[in-house]
C-alpha cells in the first residue's frame, strides 16, 4: 500500500489517530455514532462486521478502556490499514481479520456486536469506485445474513447495534427477529430539528423479550448547520449514546 493512497487525520478531536484511503469509501460520522451506542464495559468482547479501517472500534476503545475488540473486513487492504491504525494508537492487541462476515465461524463468544452494513440496493446505480460500491451496496438478503451471523456470535443477552437508513427498518426488524436477536430500541438521528430522520441506531438483544421502544433521538445539526452540543459531545468528546 503506497503512502500516496492514504490520508492521515484524527477522530474524537484528536484522541484517535486515523488513517484512511484517500479515494473510495471514506468514513463519515456514522462509525463514531455507532461506537458511542455500543454499551460495552471494560473487559467486554466486541465484534464489528465490516470494520473497514477500524474507525468504530478505535473510537470505542478510546471511550471504554479494556475492551477486547475484533473486526472482520473482507478487504485485505483495509484490514492492513486498520492494523496500522490500531498500532498507531497503542492498541496492537486489537484483532482484525480479513474475511467475509458471511463465512465467519464465531459462536456464543462476544458480549456485543455492531455493524454499519451495506444498504444501497443491489439494482441501484453503482459507484464508479469499486471499494465504495462494495462498502455501500449489498444483495437483497445481505442484511439477513449479517444479522444471523452476528446474532450467532453473541452470548445469551448480548447486544447487537446497527446503524442503518430508516428506510431499512422493516427489513432490519424481520432479519433480526428471524435471527433470534429481537429489536428492543430505535434511536432516530434527525439531521435537523423538524426534519425526517434518514439514519437510525437500532439495538437488539439476543433472546431479548423487552417491549420495543422508539427513543427521542439525537438532532445532529442546528438550524445554522453546526453540530448540536449533544452531537458535538459524541463526535469530539467521546460521549456515549444511551439506548
């Protein structure tokens, strides 16, 4: 991997050094929000599917000391970059595996799992960049496959947290329920006050039976376009999102 293909930056206002590819799929705020929503405690084992260059797990480890993190990413290039990011931040023990999550063999191993699955429809317009297209576009049954594999990886009462477009809610609820990981709560991510939510954080619990709740949600931007103080606390200060 040549140095020219990588840009070096930071997450959480400089607390996390983060290098990513200069072209193709690049991390937005989604992995930081996802990390904030994982209810991990020190010593917990956490699995992320589609871990990319490691943004979610890096932010989670910065917030919760002692988390044992494992990421699965089918791109070998991104997996190598994630390993470099883990070492640069002093977490060389982070386990990063180059593999397809659909073929993973974990069972009853993790306390928590999380993912930002590809959600653009397979028959939609393809991105001219292959890596971005692979990260964002999936087959119709992909969400069900990811839900099944991630649910199987969890210990009883383990949590599964997904960040998805709100349009995927019906498919996600069905996929999670069929996997034995019942949805328990939804946190809408409002782009601005009074605007429809385009993204959501969805929490499920393996073997859970709690009534499903729609939470008040998080307003991302003020009317002027800046991040709200609540969002800024997550993106800059590493605050948790309670679900």
